[in-house]
C-alpha cells in the first residue's frame, strides 16, 4: 500500500512537472562581464526559477556555474558563423517554448527559423529610437527592428520610460513593465570598510568621498563628473569604469580626483557602503543598475533628472534629481553641499534609500517574469 501511494505521488509530480515546465532559449550569450546589466538581470531572474518550473538555455563562459533554472549550452565550433549555425540548430533540436531576444539583428535568424510553437520575447534594456544619436549609437537598421518588434509575442521593458519609447512607435503592442532588480543581500551598508579600500586601492577618506561607476562614454557624462570635481575641493572624487580615456586628460593636475579602471563586485559593494555619495550625471538611462545598487548599500545618490532616474529616486528624500540645463554644474555642487555636510540629512537619506529599493528585489522581478511565462 505504501509503495502504491509513493508511486502515485511520484507519478503525479512527474506529470505536473511536464505540465508546468517551460523552456527558454536565449539569443544573448552570457559575457562573464560583471558590469553587463543584461547578464545580471537574466542570471538573477532564472536563479529564482526552480528546475521544475523552467529551463533557461544560454551560451556562457566555461567557468560559469549553473544555478536555478539556468542550463549552459556548449558549442563546439570556434568560427563565429559556424557557432551561430550550431546554436540555431540546437534551438531547433531543443524546441523551446520561448525565444528570449534583444530586438536586435542577432535575433533575426533565431526568429525566422524558430519552432512553430516558440514565442518570441524581446527583453528591452535600451531605448527605442530610429536613428543613431551622439548619445545612442544604433547598429540594427530600423526596418529590421520594426519587423522584430511588430512580430514579437511579448515585449518587456525594464522601466516605464523605456516602455513609453516603445509605445511611441508601436502603440498597438502590449508592453509589459518589469523593473530590473538589485541583490538586497549582497549590497548592504554593513560592508563599509575604509581600511580595506585604502590598503588595496589607495582610496583616501580624509574628505567626503563622491564616486562615479560606469562606462566612460558620452551618455554617462564622465566629463560632467570631472568638472564638478575640479570645482569642488571640499571632497575627494573617485571614478571607476572603462572607455575613452580622453576624458581623463582634464584630471592630470587634480589633487582630489582618482581613477580606477575596474573593480570586482565584492569591492564595489564595499565601496558603495564606504562612500558618501554616488554622483551619476548619465542621460537617457533606461534603468540605472548602479543607482539602485548604491541605494541598497545605504548610499544617497545625486543623478540627472533624466531617463528612468525619476522612477528610482525620490527627490530630496533618498537622493537628488538635478535638472539638465546650463546651471547643472552649480546645482550639482549645491546639493553636494547639502548632503555632505548635514549629517542628519545624510543619515535620513541613507535610511530612505535602503527602504525605497526594496521594491526592486530580484525576487519581485522574477515574479513578474513568472507571471508572463508560467501563466
């Protein structure tokens, strides 16, 4: 009798797993770059899915460790074109329920040759514009992006601002809003460690520390951060990120400025918890992972009133939103004066920042995807 009941339970569990198990095939390769926001998003999301709920097939580096529903696919070819063909063939063989793409050229062959039942999802971590601008280079021709967006079964936007840029061109499409998240257990204020950061990176804490973390490109505006540093001797400024080193030529004689090209995630978490302000003047930011990571660490933020930042930051409560205008340098320095030298205000903003970003937990982000994929 016991064996019969046990067999019945196992059989029912097996059939339930067949009913609810979904498979997802990603056109994007996990890069292994800790600064890759899309990698962070998908790894975090599918680590919350169990292997009984889903399988997320993705190409990844050799040292990548599978977790949750993530299943690493192995390609044997070295040539890029042959690897692409091998990957498409593997997709056909696996017959996934969903194809996860970016709405770019790389999605096209997967979409055209996908199994009939497979639904095409665009996870959009950018903004939708027709032509390249100085801030946003566009590589995929508009007619191809238009085709992919029109054919997509589901479009997911990572902020309301991104969602609106899509609806401007495709008002008839249903665009799901699912905010990206932040690891609330990893980015915490308790990681504050001045001594460690001073010894390893020679970071100075004799004055308040203002930091910038991001790619050194035109859109992130490292030049604005550098200008503020030059005009604000009351604090030390630290910039972390790779990109056009041409920005750095203006810092050669600066005594309160330091540049580090990269840090690992654990060191960045310590830095967030040890600094005084994240100053991030980026424009047209689709989300701003660095901002929510800083806030989760109890670090107040000062950002441009642009892109998705007004959705993340409560102006005057957990940070400041600075208007983008001719007086912004003066306005940035004014709010730095407010936050750096008013201990009560800083502590209040730090506490509010931690509370605010709890809504952006990866668990909540995963729930949004589960609602789409499993229902």
